[in-house]
């Protein structure tokens, strides 16, 4: 009920993005049902039916990718302060987001089923006169209900599972370096990730040791001020804490003496003109760039080797399995290299004595490289695949048919919509920075000019790259 209420009270832009998810689910579900219809109508050609079902993997992946991007930008399920008090913690919000995604995808699956039944004539009694792709509809044959239900549930289930995995609550990773191996509490051997707190030692008898040490210090004539300092050192994680977990603690007098002797010296006051320490450098999103280049090179190599050994596919036929594997590796390499290339583009914008405009545009690209770079790499892969397809089938025009055209439109539309959704998410993420710049007096025209510079820089970098990859991918098949 909460997911339905959030869906009903959302803004118009949120409804439009969810409608895109429903349309992608409807198109993908219709293609899956058409693959089932082809298998029912051609029982003597299981290989062709299996190939049609395999080609549905690309629209399915694009639809799931779009659903995850839309769920990330949903303002209704964004964690806020105070929601945990009413039972809406990160885990509950993740469940609400997954449920909303499942509802949108299920609506598209229902629409796909209705369209498929209408074209078969199951709703009106007879199919339309101008029916296209009649061999994929299994007109006049009964549909197996379990298979239809399985295919229609596939998109909502995968989309909701991907959203739940992406938005799952994560524990913050420790930033401090791990301590060397040693014996921890109760003799457990392992990595000491953090220092034990005073409360932990208080639960296991540390206060008894502290009281004994304080009494011994008083017996030795230590003034109360020194005893208070001793207590402060114990609370801050001094030597007495390390002695408290010792299975054989020393005598109380030794404990007090060791505590007073192990007191760290007071830090020297910093001079007035001392400069503050520099902040830690931001992590760069360039770790996947070598892997992306390696996978891209491997894909082009596999495609070249298998493409030269086989003849070019004729219109209406599919390429060989090796060529398809090469295309898949090439697309994966571009997707992996997208964040690193975007980060590199931001660094190049700031080279050679940058001004305020180029500096702002470059820093924003570096900051958003992980968020925008991956969808940009996927769009580049789709553009290269479209160039290869039009080059290979340029004899009599692309003989894809209505279903192939629908699949190509689904993949291209979902990837472009994912990129635009990621851009909207990045804009929301830097909203505070934009407001701060406007309060400092930055003109809005400068911010728009920086956005134009970012778009132009990405186009200059990715445009030739896509063209080079597409030409190299189509070269073995154009003979």
C-alpha cells in the first residue's frame, strides 16, 4: 500500500520515467511471447526459435538497466533523516522501490499480453487482415499458460531483483588501514580492524582494573589530579586498556606505574601561521579503464578471427556465434571503459592553464564519471552496433523485419533514456553545489556554458572512438 501511495502522489516527471519502464517491459514481453509463438508454429525448427529467444536478451538487459536507473532517481524512496523513526529505514525504502519497479514492469507485461492476444485474434475472434509477422503469433493454436506466465514474469522479477541489489543498505567501509595480525579479544586470531572502545572493556572488567590502579596510585601518594588524568587516559584508549584484556594482569602497583609511564607527551601547539593539512585526494574512477580496453581489444580480436574465417551473413540471417561473442565483448569493453574515459575527459579539460569555465566543467565530469560514464559507454556500444548492422546489411537494406526493428528500437531507446536519467540523477546530486555557486554570485549563464562544454567534450572524445570501434568491428564482415 505504501508503494501504491508513493506511486500515486509522485510528480509528473517521475510518472513519465515509470511509464518508460512500463513501455520497455511491454516491448520486451511482446518479443518474448513472439519467440514462444514461433516455437509453437515451427516445431520442426527449434534452432531458429532458440535464436529468436536468445536475441531477446539484449532488450531484456536494456529494460532492466533502465528500471535500475529510474529507481535510483525516484525521490519518493530516497533516504531522509527521521524516516527510520517511523519504520522507513534504508531496508524498507529499498523494498518499496523494488515493489514500485515490479508494479511498473508488471503493467507493461499485462499490456504485452493484451497486444499479443489481440494480434492473434483471441480477443476479437479473428486476427486483423493486415497482420504482420504471422508466423511468430501461432494463430489458431492454444498457448501454454505456464510458459506465458513465466515469460511475462521474467521482466518484473529481474527488474525488481536488480533494483533491490543496487539499492540494498551497505555498511560503511572502514577508511583506516587495518592493524597487523594479532590476537584479539578472547585470543581470537585475525585482523584488528579497530581499537576496542572503553565501553567494551568496561563490560569485561576493565573498571575493576582501573579502580585497583587508582587505589594503588593513591597509596603511592599520587595526587587526585594525576588520578583524574590517569582515568582520562584510560578512556582514550591508553596502556591500561591493553592491560585489561591481558589474561594475566600485573599487580595493581605495576598497572599504575605502567599507566603513568606510558602517558604520551602533550602535542606541541601549532604555530599561528601554520597551514591546515591538505584533504585526502579523491578516489579516481579509472581502475576499470585498463580492463575495459583489454575486453574491447579481446572482442575485436575474436570478431576479426571468426569473421575472416566465415562468409559475410546475408540479409535475413544471423552472424556466426564467434562474431556474436566478439560483439558482446566489444560492447562490454566500451561499458567498462566509460567511467574511466569520462574521468580522463574531465582531466583533459583542466589541462593547459584552465579558466573558471573549463575548471568547473572538468571537475564536474571527474565527479560524475562513475554515475554518467557507464550509461555513456553503453550508448556508445549501441551506436557502434547500429553502425555495424547497417554496414553489414547495406545490400538490400536492413532485412530485420518488424520484430527486429522493434528490438532495435527498444535497445536504443532504453539506453538513451538510461543516459538521460543518469544525467538527471547527477543534476540532483550536485544541486547543493549549484545553489552554493549561485549564492556566491556565479551567473546562471556560466553554469549553462559549463554544461555545454561538458557535452561538447564528451562528444569530441566518444564520437571518434565509436566510429573507430564500429569500423574495426564491421571490417571483418564486409567482404
